[in-house]
C-alpha cells in the first residue's frame, strides 16, 4: 500500500527542486549577479552532490538559478518566476543550496523557502548563524546551521538531504 505525499507515493523517489545562485549555478560571479531566474532540468553544479546524498530516495528534477542582485532587487519578478517554476515541477520538497555566510544569497534562499512553504511545499536551506537570512526567515524555513565558507559544503549537503527526505515524506524533522 502506498500513501501519497506531495507528488510522489511513499515507495517512489521524492521529487526535489534545488535553488542556486548564479555562482553555484555555473553562470558566473559578481558580473552575472543580475541574471534573471532560469530553470534547468536535473541537477546542476552542487546539485550533483545533493543527488548523491539523496541516494535512491530522491531525485533532483530541476534546478532554479537566479543572480543574487536580481533576486533581491527584482523581488516581485523573482518571486513570480519561483512560483511558476515550483508550480511546474510537482516537487515534494525544495532545497535551497547552503548560503553559508553570503547575505544576499541567504535572503534569496530564505525567500525561496518562504514561497515554497506558502505553496504548501516543504523546504530546507542552510546558512551560517550570522547570515541575515537566518533572522529574516527562521520562522518560515528549516535552516541547517553551516560554517561560513564552502569547505564543509559536502557535510552540509548531506545534512540538508537527510532533512529534505524527512520533511518531503511528511515526517517530523526531529
């Protein structure tokens, strides 16, 4: 017997949408921070590590990428594009890449999680405790504490993947 949760039955892989900024999305650095929201099918960049961490229990079906400046300066447009993407992919859970201590990225990741939650889609992100996104979104998102640099990113992705699988199945996070 299967029990429906989100878009997948309990014995099927959970569908995951991953959010990245322009840098981790492979578009470029600060010179591309005004890149509008775009969607790529499947995992991109660090999404490969997320896919491995999910194992056979989940699949990164799409990656949403946005420039840090664009997301924070064009909030209405960015939010509308995120809603459209999340409406299309029928995901069970959203993972917003660990923002670490990057302030604009933390605010973007937090907002993506808030939008997902508003759409009744569980979401998780990771941030350094002093990231402004923690203060702004701590009541609207599951936030895994991280370091302030990418050195421990694989460990943080593992933790976020475990939490994403739990909340994506409708389980209590613990």
